C-alpha cells in the first residue's frame, strides 16, 4: 500500500520517529488508524451513569451557578487556608 501524505504531516511523522516517539512509520500509522477505529466504536455508554447522576443532582437543586463557583475558586486562590 502506498500512502501519500501532505508534506507537513510527513515531516511531523519523520520528526516523531527521529525523536523516538515511534519505532517506524508503520508503527505510527498503525497507532493512528487504531485510534480512529476506537473513536468510531466508542458509544460513550460508560458516561450514562455520570450524566444520570448529574441530572438527578440538578433536579434536587444541588447546583450553583458558574459565577458562584468562580467566586469560591477565587477565594481559595487568595486564601489557601480557606479550603
């Protein structure tokens, strides 16, 4: 199989191989394809319990605004002992 990449991508791959990030071009491309395949099949079902809990928390009123959160964060940064 022959693959033609844009020169910028080819140079980046060559630099990564030279830096020891990959043993070869074949390894780098195999990893890239494996990542694409994994992303295609990841249905995010694992996240459903977290989303359900967040929704339940909001329904109970256990929430603050972003502004309130940032104010609290700012207080903690200014006075680390307030944690």
